[in-house]
C-alpha cells in the first residue's frame, strides 16, 4: 500500500489547494482499494460501521448511567440543603417568650427572686400585654 508523501518538495508544481485535495483522494483510494482476501469490500466496511455503532451505544449507556447517578446525587444534596435550611429556620424562630416577660432580671439559670404580693396578684388576676405600658409608681 503506497502512501503519498506529504513533503512540499514532491508535489510536482501543484498549488497548495490542489495538493491537499490530491493527498486526500490518494488516502481515500488506498483505504478503499479492493482487498484480494475478501470477495466483497462492502462487508468489511459494514462490519466497521457496525462496530462504531456498537461503540457509540456503549458510550451512550455509560453516559446515561452517569447522568442517573448525578441526578440522584443532586436530589440528595437538594434534600439535605432543604433540611438544613429548615433546621436553621426553626432555630431562629424558637425564642422563648419568657425572656421578654417580667421579671427582667434573671440569672444564667433563668431563675429570678420570689415575687411580692402585688406581682402575684397581678399575675393571677390579669393577663400580661407587652404592648401596654405599666403605670410607674
């Protein structure tokens, strides 16, 4: 099988465009020339095309599996993110109301001194409304 030379010195005065076309034609002819071992040259080409189709099918299967794995990973990450956002939201909203009610002086254990008689009476017979001001004495 003769492969034409690609050196510029042996192109016999042809311009560059014609030389490249001649080169491609010579390569195609040598690739498609009749093989004496087989009686039908198209059967060999058909086998090559079938092999390429099978190879492409295998690649498509691999790509489909990878896409499925990535979709599962994405769903898992989104679920985890939603869960973390929900926990963060609950942590921000869980503020004990007791800390905004009197008495305002409490220690680190949320303990306060015992109430006097007036505070006990007020707690027992009235409801606390944080929007109303208490009368100063």
